[in-house]
């Protein structure tokens, strides 16, 4: 049953050997900038490439500031803190996500509340968030509190799954209505657009990842993006050990973190950002081929971007009929060297999050049993 797809994937990647889910691509410009960073001796957390990448990334996204970090997890940790997430507060997020989203909440001493996703987008459902707030939240002088737990609801944290934009505008409307900040986990969504605006630029803060499996990579890396000057300054301060600028003195005025992106990684990031438009085109073409294949063969549904949205199609995803069909698919494709993966386990099913508050997760559970990713790496490169 899966033979036609296996042949298609082999023809797309032009190999009888192993095909990865998402391999990075590097060319001569990437090597040139990395070598230049090495020769400059500025390989750690200061250097021209850090400043250049922050400026170019902010310009690309249409935001005022980008503060780059060692990885997306560190960026999420600090972004939540800057949004006002403190110990014993709660953050509403989706149950169906990569574990880093939930971990960042706990790094801040806060409690995740796992709500359902929309079935068509796999992102936090605005309807479920509204319903949860109507039933559980009350406005007080110093914020919105969960009537049942007594904790402050400090942030909403939606995630754009596999680069497909979630209903971010509606979620921001809910955040505004209740006075709860939105921190957008756009780790997977660089280059995705919703209603003309870049994913990551909607919330009070947005977070990106440049891990080796992402659409562009700096080896390891992340970014906090914001339009707020004060928040951006504090993000930079906190991620650079809260050192007070001075030519030689070691003065630190807060407990900060050593989270800045090294210049060596930023050099690679600068080169990769130049490739992004070509990578996006290649991925769109690949997604179109998969979409037509599944429209014709009909044995699985391909995830398409929603109306008014442009996905970066970071990882292409399909929905199979059942859990057993999914398992057969994963076994057969991986046996012949084509890497495919199931979507994540729900957060509340991981042992460390087993006791967390969650609501009806019927869409998340349905998707968990059926969704798999197909090879999605960029094929064409210089
Ligand atoms: C949704 C999501 N959030 C956060 C992260 C964390 O990013 P990083 O791996 O750069 O720490 C990732 C990716 O790995 C991710 O997919």
C-alpha cells in the first residue's frame, strides 16, 4: 500500500540510500562565514555576527528586536519570565507539542495547563482557551486568576506545529480581552505567515529555534523577538549573565543566564538566513507534490496551510486512518531507510506532567494516534 509513496520519496531525493526526515544543507557561503568567525577569534558570545544576525532576523520578521540565544529552549525560558511568569503561576499551552514548550514553564517554577488543539491546524484551540477562561478564570486587581487553583494565569503559549500557523490572531484577541500576555512558540515556524504577518511577531514575545533539524540552522540557537524596547533590553541583559557594561569590572545586577548565541553559531545563522527564501520555495514545491499525491491516492490526508496563512512546511505531515495503520506505516518506511516519525506523545501522558491540569483533549488524542511526518528536507541547494 505504501510502495507508491516510497517510490515517490526516493525519486524526490534521488537516492536508494537512507533518507532523513530533515537534513541541514550547507554551501560555500556557510563555510566562508564560519571560517571568518574562527579567524576573527571571536567565537563566543560577542562578535559582529551576533549583532548582524539579530538585526537581519528582526528585519526579516518585521519586528523591532531579536535577541539571539544558545537554543530555543533557553529563549522560551527567558521569554516566559519576561512575560511575567513567576513561581506558582500558570501558563496555558497545548498538550500536543514538543516537550521544550512545557519544560520552559516549569523552568520558571510555574504550572502548565494543557488544553486541546484544533484538528485542522494542530495549534492551541482558541475555542478551548475561551471556554477554559470563562469557566475557570476571574479578573482581580493584579491579574487573572484560576478560581479553582488560586494561581495567577500568567501567559498563553500557543505553538505553530510543524510550521503550520495556528489561529494566532484569535488567540491574541483572547489574550487582549483577558489581559493575559501571549508568548508564541514559533520554534518551528520561521518563514510562516498569517494574515500578512510573520509567525513569532504576534505575541508580546515570540521564540524561534535554529536547531540542526529546523528550516535554517546555526548548529544550536534560538531567538526571542519583541517590539517592546524595554523587554528587548532586559532579554539581552538576562541572557548575558546580567552583566553591567563596563570595560573591565565584573558587576552583575540580577541572577542572569549564560544564554547568548556564540558568534561562531551566529556566523552560520547569517549565512543560512540568506538561503531562507530559496529553502521556502523548495519546501513549498515539495509540499505541493505530497499534497497532489495524497489528493489522488486518497489513503491519507495531507496537512495544508489554512486560509490567509502561508506555512513554511518545515515538516510535512499526514493523517492516517488509525493507530494500527500508523504503526504499519512507520515500520515499513523506516525498514526501507526512509525516516518517518509519529507526532509527539501528549504532554500530560509524560510521567513528569502526569498530574497537570488538562481539559478535554479529544483532538490532541485523535491526532496523536494518527499523524506522521514525511521526509521534508530541502532538496535543491547551490
Ligand atoms: C515547538 C518547539 N519548541 C521549542 C523547541 C526548542 O528549541 P531548541 O531545540 O532550539 O532548544 C523546539 C525544537 O527543538 C520545538 O520544536
